[in-house]
DNA sequence: ATGTCAGCCGGAGGCTGA
C-alpha cells in the first residue's frame, strides 16, 4: 500500500499539477494539506473519476486537509481531540488541520492521520503558543492510538525541521518557529513514544528536503528544508518497505512550494 | 535584492498567511 502526503498550497491553483503527479505516482492513499477550500468547492468528482474515495475537512481561504483513497475509507473523523479529551470543538480546533480515516488493505488495516501543523511564527507570539498546544494535543491523540496496538501513521506538514541537517542553511532558521527547541522537542517526544520517523528510518542522506520557499530563488539554490514527515506506530513500522520524496515535482509548471513524500507499506 | 504565491474582497490592488 502506497501512502503519500502532499501540501498542495491551494487546490484551485494546483489541480493540473496535482492531477499529473497523481497519475504518475498512483498512490493508493494520499493526504493533502492546505487545500484552501471549503468542502463544497473541493473538486471531489474530479478525483472520484480518477478512482479515489474523497473525504475533506476544509475551511474558507486557509488550511484544509483531505484524504483520497482507492480503497474504502472507514470511520472518518475531522478535527483533533484536545489534550483533556473533552471534545473536538474547542477554540484550539477551529482551524481545519486534521483528519483521520481507516484504510483496509489486503493484509492489514491502517489508521491514517493527516495533519497540517500550525506554522507558529512569529516566535513569542500567541501563534507560537498555539503551535505548541497543537503539538500537545497531537501527542495526546498519539497516546490514545498507541494504546490500541494497531498500525497507524501520523503524516503531513509538521512545520518542524527536526535537525540542522534537515535545512540547507540552518542558521537562517535559528529564530523561526519551525526550528525552535520547543517545536523540535515536541517532535522528538512523539518519536520517544515509540513512533518511527519513516524517512530517517530509511535514509541518512543529506540535503533531503520537502519544501523550498517561493522567494529568493530558494529552489534554484536548493535552499530547502525537510518539514513533511511520516511517523509510524510500531505495528505500522513493521510494515514499512520504502519512504521517498518526489523532489522533481518542484521543478514543474506552477508547482506548490512543497513536494510529495510517500511510504510503501506491506499492508 | 522587500527577489513569491494563493485567496479574499470586489471589481483594482491591497491585505493576510506562509
């Protein structure tokens, strides 16, 4: 089972690019971030015609996530439960950043958690505190799912640069929310629960990025960062076959600032 | 190099977010 994640930065502007990539990469499942669309305006039928079941969690103008799957999607939930478990409709969950669904493969069912983590800039602002609270809520959800001892993965745009080697110019990110010790620490805490970061489990290669800013010729200078990640539960990590970044997509016409990343599971 | 892009409102281009 091939599962991809792609921050598309607006479905309206990206439909041709996304369609071309989807036809080539042919993932069984793909999670999108930043669809920047309400559910009613998402081109559901376009993707259904390509053989995908479509579940969206959108909002006007910003954010928005979706799961597309060639296999049936079960038990779809939208939003992230807060750390105290009192509900999914709190003030910290107003933005459309999280969706879950179960995909049943030939051998194993996998719970897919698609996420678009808050950017958090500027540091010191309420936005940074919101990012850290969001990561606490994600950790709480990870603990709930781990207790079930089933295959699951949490994937998407984490807006976290895990280590200095995950940035071409780490010194440029020293004061940025994506590279703060608190942001990175929260990301390590997820892994310390027992989640496996799929890309680094497969490769220690340097200069492996998933995002290049539109500004300052970042792509042309390969001034990128690795911020799109797959975290796998132990039962899911046992199924991991491969994890790769579709870097070439960034060089095409009208690209997103992110590129797809995907895992292949024996599921 | 303040050198980009997308979406919104509103009917141009300024604002927001990234």
